[in-house]
């Protein structure tokens, strides 16, 4: 019906070309399947929501060089200066900037006694005031925000209240509500902090770490010689505010440096640049491999047409229809693709196991080798159909010509 036996005989009669194509298909399936899986993983990482109004929030850092400056008092003065500028929606001092690649993290403990003590997962650590939530644009889904009189100014040891992300609450307390839970910085009894609120999502500074969705905000403004501020404003006002903030802070005290002015969106683009580059390079490689494989099969068909011209003419003279000639070459293509796809799929799974071990990637899903083979069948069908149609047009009279 599909004349598989004569097709196999012809493939075995001239082994070198089909064998090279088979190896090419095997490698293509193995590489494309894993590359596609990695692309999907990278795109998934890049598309994660941060929970932050990324295009409206920017950070800046103020470096004070005058030893007579009281860092705690100066911080309070500076944040009020920034808040009172036209175009500023809200502002806060902060220990770190989301998605920036650098900041603070910590582990806490909880429990009513040393015997019942449990450690929390590692979480990003934000120190800030009552405007931290509104500045970042995160959504409070349970509990409440800090009150202004609950915010202290000084060292980390002054923190008594915490607002946590839903990711941290879920990983720490499971289905139990985090509101009212007491955490400790260190051993049980050391610096207790009560959780009073939960935000829907607040990512950390590190996009490649497992704690990206675990964050804790503590009710303390840190007094240091250098202070980071987060400012939220309309996108259209950010360019003017960069100059206005620097001018206002220098007017208040000239002996310092004001720098940064980077939006969270810009931090995000920078942090995910390597992931985007990898996804782009792998995408190009996938396209090239599939294209080369398709062209290789098309080339083999064209070569076979030239070599089998008289044979095709003979088949036409014996009653073979055009669709029979076309199906002959298509079946030949499908046999190579299916054989190479099966072997390539097995190698793809083994390669996926190695990548999972070496680079902590998730397990390769079988849908990727299957989809790769299906895609290859479609592409090679398109590549083979045109030369196959050319072969079908060979006249039966060709069989009677002398060579």
C-alpha cells in the first residue's frame, strides 16, 4: 500500500546519505527538545510577576560624607523632602531594591519554646516605614499596614513588627494564617517580631534564587551614612524628578552624593538579561537545526530524483499515478523522521537527566521530544513535497530513453 519494503530496500542500497540524515535527525531531536524546554523555563522565569509597580518605582542612593550628620535624623529629613516634591506619590527609605541583584536576606525562627522551635525559609529582608507598601505598589491581602508611630529609626534590632509576602507565609505556616504569628531573629526569645500583614506578592532582589517570592518587611528605618530610597511617581514625571530630587537634597546639605535613579523595570531588565540572551540564542539554534534538517531531507529527495529518473519513469509507465510517486518520497521521509525521532527522543531524555543533575533544571517533560518530532514531520513534509511533486511530473517516456 505504502510500498514500505521497496523504500527500505532503496535506503539500504545507498546507506551513506540516509545514515547521515538519520544521525542529523537524532541530534536535532535531542538538542531541540532540551533547548525548547530550557527556553520555556527561561521565558517562565522572565514572565513572573513581581507584584510591584515596576515602571513607576525608582531607587536612588544618598551618600553622606559629613561626620557631623546624624544618619537617623538626616534620613527622616531627606525622605520628607522627597515626599513633598511635585509628582511624587510616595517614598520610603529601604534596605534594598527588588530585582536589583543585591540586598539583605535572613532566616527567622518561630515557636513557643526552644523545644518547639522551627526555622523559617530564607527570605529577603526589607526595612522600611508605613509608606513601603504604597511606594512599591504591592497589594495587602490580609492584616494591616504599619502605623506611623510604630516605625522606629535606628538599627535592625529595633524591629518589632513584620509584614510578609504570601509566598513566605505559605512556605512557613502552610494553610495556617500568618497574622499574629511571632517570629524571632535568632533563638526563641531573641527580638520577637509580630506579623501584622500579608502582601499578595513581593519579590526579592535575586531572580535566580529560590527565595524570590519570600519577603519580609520590618518596621524600622535604618540610619546609615548611605541610604537607599524608593520613590513612586507617574512615569511621565520620573525624568524631571531625577533632577529635582538631586537638587533638593543638595540644597538641604551639599556635602553628599546622590546617584542611582533606576526604575524597578530597568533593574528587572538587567537582572533577566542573561536569561533573555540564553532564550534568544537557543531559539536561533532551534530554528537553524530544524531548517538544516529540513533542507537536508529536501536535498536527499532532489538527489534521489536525479538518480532515479528512469526508475520513476518506469513506475509511471507501469501505471503509477502522480500521488503514488509523491507518497513514495513522503513515506521515505517519514520513516527516517520516525526512526530518528524515536532514537533522538531517548537521547533527549538522557540528556535532560544530565542537565537536571548538573544545572538543577526540572525534569524534561516527554511532550517536548514528542512535539519536536511532530514539528519535524511537518517541516520536512513541506520541504519534501515540492521536489516530490517535481518527481511526479516525470514523463513515462523517460523509461524508454537510453542512458
